[in-house]
């Protein structure tokens, strides 16, 4: 039986007629007028108006602090993310992550309502901790806040002490907490705040003999493939390591027919021992500022921050790891490098000279700008809603280091509606962004390579690494094959439609 | 589209009213064809005491479009249900009956209320009403327009699908404009036939004749769907945990396919929802209120349903448990499920959920 769902059903004449008839009740602008205004939105004049706005964001490329805190919390063994605030926020974080990973996303909320607004959220927290501990028996609570708890000024430290005093939770149960108001920073800030709190809580009094291991902080990284790749390459190098906030099993667990609430994460003992590592490598800056500062000052460790996206960046990563651990880079890794470079050389004619619009988180963008220039592409419009001044300077410096950076303009605190204006007035060949960028693809017609977060409308991309030399292969694959798909579509009925590319 | 004032710390400290005012003026400049603006407040706005009503009033006056302040801070009430009520009330206060363009009135003018047009549900429902000879002058709130919400007060009857979220506006229109309201159910042929006939009873013979013709027209198609899918679904059991009207309204559609709903529950139901639910449930079925994920799991272990219908936050937990699952909020990005055109899609989707060979791969063959 041929079943028509919404994808086809509403193209049928009876529905077209229905929509047409409905218009007389809608009293909307005429379709000519709509078309006229739509055309106007593509102009230089509209761009100026668009860039002059100061008070409203339209399709911003950022989420809020507690979302980042939840991702971080989920990366620790048997840890229950605990949201102090109103319930709808927790539902949003969980839905957002579930849609991206296509995995369960666990969190509890204290479901604060009007009475908490008046009397504060202490009772919510005490009862919440007690209930959640009784039901879900976590080995750690990671507490973070929503706007509500922040605006009313909930004193998390006092509440946790009170919960212990009243016997709601065991004395020795770690309960790190982070203040994560959504009206400050973005998800990367929240990740940083939660990580710092978890590490400082777990490592308190644990400083002892060096354990010879390397800490790797992934940052707000939503590619489960990256975590597995990191483990693989460090194993090949013979570097004993602890991946901090290891979400790879939490957000990519095997289907065994049994639901496990805590399917993985960095073991708490390993996290506690991270203070005794020989050094810490962070793969992002924006999501690790405070954590790295803490590690430097409290643990007095060697630290390095390097984003291993692209060849040169990955080279740098291995150099840093080598420097900290004293391990040499094995041939197996060198061979992987050679294969990745080979792939880039093979594909370069289809990327060289192409102009790119890029949008996403600060560190991802720094990695991608570097990679695109390595392929001979021109990063052109770079939109980073949650990028700060430092990011902007760094991105500009990066662009200035290569002849392929000459067209690059970096915009922070701007959004996808700004990008839309840029793409109409100064068109590019390719767009890199998350699933929401598909609206730009639809409006402007520029082919989209989906890299970033969230990825809702394509399955499984997050399972593939984008870091390291293996990550380079995936990036080359997605970018060059997007170009080739587009080339086929464009040349479909010409003599240029060819079987070999 | 996501449009936000993107509150920062300084807005919390100094208040966000000026910011909101300026934001709306910028928006009207960028989107000159907008027929209205809805302002939806989040927690901080309510907590710091911003006066979004005053700002909206001023902006509305200057821009000459309705600006509707919706006080829907997350901390208000225990669930999204209060948000529905608040939204109903604000539309009542700011939009309904405030002008609007309707060239003529007919005795057959109705509003289609409480249909959110998930996967085109509103359109497949509207189609039936129009084929019956009724004239849908306003569709709320899936695919609604400002004008439709204004002129809704001129209808002769409110036909309401999701009672939970929109009974408030129907009751108001009854009191204020004398418009009666009638609940119906367009899930699955049995309920659709029943609903069509009951709706027709409220009109004249012409409509009643049309109603029979409509049923006659679609019955063969509905029978064919049942013939195709029922053999594969007969006797399969379903556990539902959703919101609004679905915990009860979908029961008949499952039964049309030979399936049995052994348990159902509401995320944000009220007493009147449960009164409407018990009569449609089979003997011995479980009814849950605001179940936690812990409780839902326990019910699943005990009831051992052949499939579960719930939301995105539950979906992957049940995938891991190997329990066939369908999102019954978003129709899992499928739909429509309402109306005659929706039933084949519903049947196909339940079949692929229960009978996917992937579930059998979880365990090795012995």
C-alpha cells in the first residue's frame, strides 16, 4: 500500500486548493508583496539595516551555560546531572542532547515554581537530592543552575551542606556545583564552570605521587567519535591517559536490550587522580579557560591547549603530547598523517579557491579555518555568536598567516540572520554549520556541510571523529563529496556530467 | 526562526524593558510584513519584574500591530499546562474579536481549535470539515494567522480537538459570544465516523447528508488500511505516556488496528482529562499521572507492552531496552495522523515500529 505522509500528501491538488482557499481568512500580504520584500532582504540595503540592529538576535549560534554543564556532567562515571531551577529548562537540555546524539540524556531537576521564587530554592534542593539519591543511587551529583536559581540568588554551597547535615545524602558523596546562569556566556562557559567544579571537588586532598598519566580535556565536544579517536591515538603512542568528561559511552552506548542509566564516563577515581598527572592537554580554549587556570595554579601541571583539527594543528597536538610525556610519535601515526595528506592532495582541485562561510563554536571555527586554508579554500564569512575578543584576534591572526586568509572576516556576537545577509550580498561556494544552517542552504542555495552542534537532521555524523589525522579524512570526505554532489546536480543535463571526478 | 533579546547580566541588573522595546522596533524594520508580535517571557523577566505588558502596549500603539505579552515564565505552575491557559487568556485579551477581516458570514462558519498541525494534522482535519460543507474560518493554532484569531469570535461553532490546551478560549467564546463548542476525535476511522456524525447533528440536513457521503467516500480506503495492517498488529499492546489529548484520543485508532492500549498517562493532565479517559480505556488498563521516567520504566517491566508511545526524552531509553518506540508528540517527524489521510500514515508508522526486524538483532540467534 502506497502511503503518503506530509512529505508528499500536501503537494496534492486538493490540498493546494485548501491552502489557496484558506488565504481569504488570513488577510496576509499578497504573494507579490511577500516576494518583493523577500527580494529586498537579499540586498546591500537590507544588510546594512540588519547589521545595525543592537537589541535582538535572530537564529543565534549558541546555547546556554547549563546545557554545557550537562554535557560535562554526563562525562563522569555514575554521575547524576542535577538541575537547580525550573523544570522546562532541564527538559530542553535533555531534548537537545537526545536529538543530537540519538541517545538517552539523563538529568533531574528540582522543578522550582512560584514558591521557590518567593522563599528560595533550598527545599527544592534538599528534597531533590534526597529523592534522586534514593531512586537513582548516583556516585556523584553534578549540580548546576538555571536562570531562576541565579536571579533569586540560591546559595548552592549552603544548600549542599544543609542536605548533608540533614542526612539527605551521605557525607562522602561528592556534590560539585556550578553557577551557570544562561544570561552569562554560552554553553562553552557552562562546560568550563562545571568541569572546574567537578575537578576541584574530586581532587581535593588527592595531590600525591605523580601517576605518569596525561589528562586530556576535550571541551564542549559533541563528537563521540572524537573521544574514541583520542583514546586510540594515545594508546598507539603508549601514553597512559585520562580523558576528562568522557561522554563517548554516555552518549553512544551499545544496545544490549537493557537500559543503563550510567553507561560510562570517566571513572571518578581516575578523575580524582588527575591532579597527579604529568600534564593536561585541552582541546578547546573557550570551554576550558577557568579549568586550565585552576590546573595551572592548584595542580602546578604543564598544560597545553591545542585544537587538533586539520594537519598542522594535529601535528602541533602530537608535538605537545610528545613534549609533555617524552614519548615519540610512532610510525603508525606518521602513516596516518601521510594517508590524510594524500587524501587532501587527491581532492584539492575541488576545494582550492572555493569560498567558505563558516559558523559554530569558537574552537571548532579555529580548527576549521585552519583546515580549509590547508586545502586551499578561502574562509570568507566567519560567524561566531559566542566568540569573545580573544577569539576574534586569534582567528584574525590565523587568517593573516596564510594567503588563503585574505578574504576572511570574523564576526563575533552576530547570528545566522547576519550570515544570511552576507551570503546574499557576497556569495560563497560552501557553507559549514550545524543543522540550523539548513535554512541558509534553503534560502541562499549554498551547499551545506554539516559540522558542529547540534546535528539533528542527519544521522550518525557525530560518531565519526573530526580530530586527528583520521578526523582530517572525514572532513575531506564530507567537504569534497558535498562539492561533487553539487557539481553533479548543477551539470546534470550538460556534457560536463561525468562519471569520473 | 529563533528570535531573542538575548538577555545579558546588565539586563538582569538594570531591567530589560528598554531592550525589549528597541528589539521589537528593530524587528518590525527587518520584517515589515509581520502582522503581530508575541512576547514570551522566560524566568528572569518575571523575577526581576520587567513590565512587558507596558512595553507591548507602547510598541503596539506605535507600530499599529498587535503585540501580545505572554507571561509564560518557566516557574509558573507545575507544567506547560499553565502556559496553555496563559496563552489562551492573552489571546483573549489582545487579539480575539479585535477587528479582523471577514467578508461575509455563513451558517456553516466554524473554528478548528486545538490542532497544532503536527505533520499537517490541521490540514487533514480541515479537509474533512470542508468536505462536510462547513467553512473553517479560523484554525488554531497550527497554521493560524493573526486575522483568523481576530475573526474567530464570528464563528457559529468551535470544534475542539485538544481540550486540555484550548478549552479556556472555547469557554470564553461561549460566555462572551454565545458560541457553543464541541469536542471531537479525528484519530482512526471509528472515531472519525462517530465525530463526523455528531458534528453534523449540530447542523442542518444538508450537512448531515454530506457527512454520510464523506464517510461513504472514505470507508473503502479505511477498510483497505485495516485489511493491510491489522493482521500484523492484531493483539499487540501499547503503553502511552504523552500530553494533551493523545493519551485518550489515540486509543480508538489503535483499536481499529486490533491493538490494545494497556496503559496511558498524561504529563500535565487535569481532573477533567481523567474523567474523559476512564470510559475509553479497556478494563484493567493502567492510567498514570505525571509519571517519572523511573515509574514509566517500572510500568514497562510489569506490563511488557509491544510498543510505547511517548516523547524524545524517553525514546532512546526504550531503544536501549529493545522496546519498540514511537514518538507520539511529534509523530516522530512523520504525520499527519489526524483525519482520513492521517490514518494510513498512523497505521504504517505503528507497523514499522512494532515489526521492524532491527529489534530482533539485539540478541544473537541461538
